[in-house]
């Protein structure tokens, strides 16, 4: 998500924020717009840098809330985990997972909680 693209009005930003809240999209990549010389957008009316940063922070907060709600729904559920490191991997829903012990490959696990920075916490089954 690009926050503060040239010509983005308050109304357009609010539409984006509302859409993300309504759709509960759990994984967002958000960054404030930055000009690139010699591009058409660089010649368009710009949004103040502080506003871009503020809007990006708002969208990140929405993404964090959405991810938290998404991850909470898995607590107590069994999931498949593709292991990428000794005790870290991703679920079939792309949620980052930290297992309580080191295991290889793909494992079945029960979600026991969440860590807002690292995603789901789980125990192997």
C-alpha cells in the first residue's frame, strides 16, 4: 500500500482505510510515497511528507489489528506448518509460526497464542 500518493485526498485515504478495515486484510506492506525523479508522479501535486508518514502509520496500525484478529482465530486449531528454520515456519495461510521445539519439514501444530511481531505461537502435534 502506498500512502500519500500525489493527488490522494483525505476522502480517498479514508476510503482506503475503511476498505482495509472492512475486508480485514491481515497482511499489508505499507510505505509512504516518495518521489522518483523523471516519473509522471513526480510532476503531480504532492502530499506533505508528514501527512504521508501519518497515513502510512494509520494503515500499518489497521494491518496490525487485522493480523491480530486473524491470528487469534487460529488459537486451539490444528494447522500445517512449512518449516523454514529449526523452529520457525509459515502456516498454509502464510501466518508466521514459531514452534515450541525444533522440527524439520512440514508439521501439524496446535496454535497456542500470538506474538504481534512474529505471528502465531504453536506446539507440534
